[in-house]
């Protein structure tokens, strides 16, 4: 089993580990972060949520969810859902970065490196990302990382009592 760990100039993509709980809660327990994520990401985000996440992520085989570490602290996460059957060569990525780290180029560096590594490691021909229509920053990140906008799915998402569109991005192997 291959673990994706990547050191970048400003941060590291690594496995979640015991001890990440305080920084995970500090960065994840933020309504502005939660607004851009699926409802499986709890809000408020508690220490019990952090413990459960780290435990399940560490036990998964293959490992598919990773911490983004900046200056010695886990301040975000990135992961891939590996599909099966007729979609066996497709994966879907998701990522988030704590608000104090927004607009620093960290998400772009992480998504670029992770997308390449996960496609190589798992032999994927296609990697998808789905973005809520109000998340312009995430769309810019994906576009900088060789993802192309493929679809607008109208009125697909219900988040915080609002109905909004979902944008589908994809990156394919060369």
C-alpha cells in the first residue's frame, strides 16, 4: 500500500496523526470553512469529531485522507474517494484549508501536488472535484491546477438553508 506524503516549499501533505486534534479543531470549527463542505463535515467541530476523524483516516486502507501541515500544525485536509466498477479509473477529491491560511497559495500548491500523486499512485485516468457555486476561490484553485470546468448542475445543493448550483471540474491523465 502506497501512502501519499509530499513535502512542498510551504507545507506538507501527510497522514493524520495523534496530536493533530487541537489544531484540527481550531481550523475546522469555523462556519466559513463549513459553508463550502459537504454536511458530513460537522459544525460545530469538536475534539470528539477530530479524534474520530483521525482514527478512521489512519485505519483506512488504502489511506485516502491526509492532513495539510503548515509550520508544524495540521491546518487543513485533502482526500480522494476512489470509485469502483465502471468508474474504477475515476476519483473525486475534496480539500479544505483553515481560514487563517486562505489566499496564501497553500491550497493551490497542495491540490496541484496531490492531484498528480493520487492519479499516479492509483492509476486514475480522471479526477473530479465538485464545488458549490458561491466558492469562487476553490474554482480558481482548480483552474490553476489543470482542472477544467465541465458542468453546471443547477439547484443541486442545499447548504445552510439555501439552494445553489454545483460546478463539476475534472482533470484527466495525459
